[in-house]
C-alpha cells in the first residue's frame, strides 16, 4: 500500500493514522486529496485541501452543490 493506511483507519474515530498520512502528504507538497469520509460512511468521499501546499495564486471555487454521484463516474466511487 503506497500510503500505508487502510480504509478502516481513514474512517476510524482515532485520527492518529490520518494525521500521520497528512504529514507525509504535506512533505510531498501534495495540495489536494480525495479520500473516504467518516461523516458519510460506508463509502462517502471528501476532498481535503492542504492550503499551505497550494501554489501562489492557486484558487478553487465551489460553483454549485451537487452529489458526487452526479459528478463522478461510478468506477471512481
């Protein structure tokens, strides 16, 4: 496993594995990650933005709120 974390760890109430993953992602200057969401189990997803890793003048904007099921191919869900 590339990032050495399981889905169960991502969804756990113990955030230590997620915090270690976040440290590794920041060290690699990764700015955005799509991952499982503990707030929407079992297969909900969320987007994590590491703002300190964004490049100068980077930006993102939420244009409208829609279900991820509407936006993403089923193979990605």
